[in-house]
């Protein structure tokens, strides 16, 4: 991609070589504002392939916006993000050095799956139709898409629900289907934005079980959650955000046991 090469060669010496190579997701100097409000403020984070990163922080700290920039639902004002070595955005000082092409956005959406708090299944489609819709629209043959969908249903323990409609399922089941749907495009990275926050407490466990299984199988996961017990168990790294900035990053033992920052300890004291 000529545009990427130009921006890369001219401006981002550290990106093409050195310690960033091999990172599944590289976020470098990303800032984003809504009007006067700076929602992401110089965020830099490298996420290794196959790792599980949990993002914590108060409501309004920019967690969802960060996920949405990784998935290209939002543009960054400054900085860049690369997915598996593929550069997906770079601007600096308001001057666009690399204007993202629509086809690049679509390609990056295949690489990055996202699961939202509200399950967002298509209500008028059956479970199986929900699972094959995206692969079909990306040119996968129907027999192959159906076969993959059935494999995914088996993996999440819902093979018997292929012909059901979303309204016939519990919230936990719908969210497990939403996870399967995100996996149907075989993404390199899966993002979760508070995947259990909309669920009744008794349904949280079954969804966390599916995410836990993905973590074990080596899928690269970035998870925004307030489920501290889960974070402690599955996270390789915990990232704490405040006012659009990353204020502390560390392994769960460190963050939950003896975080350096008092504000991190105070937040955890409230949610634990
Ligand atoms: P979190 O997920 O940590 O709760 P968000 O990323 O959703 O935080 O929001 C960060 C800040 O950005 C909040 O102050 C929020 O009100 C604001 N914000 C988010 N999306 C928009 C938008 N589309 N327009 C204007 N402000 C927004
Ligand atoms: Mg949010």
C-alpha cells in the first residue's frame, strides 16, 4: 500500500522495525477528541498475539472509544494503529498523511471482531442465518459458511439452537451467539466491550466461560469488563485508563495486589 509506505517511511521510524514487530495490535500515540473533549490522549499500547488484555477504568474514561478506534468504528485524530502488521490509520497534527480507504476499513473489520454489551443479533434471522450472514457477504461459499457456523455452535454449546430466533433465547445464549458471530470471520483480534454488563447475574458465568475458552485457545483478546475475578484469572495484562490516558499497565497480580497508582487502588477498592 503506497500510502502506508509513505507515512511509515517518513514519520514512524519505530513502527517498521524494532520492538513493535510481532505485536498483534500496536497502538501508538493515538488521540481523539469530540469537539473540545479529548477522549483519547496519546494512548500507546502494544498487544502481543495470543494474549489477553483487560481494560479497566471509570465510566467515561475512553475504554469504548479505544476499542472503537481499533475496530475502525471511529477515526483517530492523531497516531496510528496496526493490526498484525497491517497499518490501519495514521494522522498527525491535523494533517492527513494517510487517508484510509474504504476497502482498508473493510479489511480491518475482518481482522478485528467485536462483541458489544447489547448483543445486536439480527432479530429477523435465525441463529444459523445470523452466523453465516457476514461470511456470505465476504464471499465465503454457503456450504463452507454453514459448516463453520455449525462448528462454532458446537464450540459454544448451542448446536440445538441453529433454527431458533434471538427472541427465543436467553440473554446469555444471545451473547454466546454474538461471540460466535464475531468468530465467523476468523478475526485475528476479538474485542469485547463489557460483554456481561447487560446480563442477569446468573447468566454472566456462561458467557465468561466462552471467553475463557477463547483465551485458552490462543485468540488475541481485548476485554473491557468490570468482572474483576475474571480479569484476575484470564488477563495477561491489565490496562487502567483515566480521562483518556493509560495511567498504569501491569500483570493482574501487580494491578490487583499492589498497583503503583493510588487512583488505581481506589478504583479497585470500589469495584471489588
Ligand atoms: P467508557 O467506555 O470508558 O465509559 P467512552 O469511550 O464511551 O468511555 O466515552 C469517553 C468520553 O467520550 C465520555 O465523556 C463520553 O461522553 C464521550 N463520548 C463518547 N462517544 C461520544 C460521541 N460520539 N460524541 C461525543 N462524545 C462522546
Ligand atoms: Mg464503555
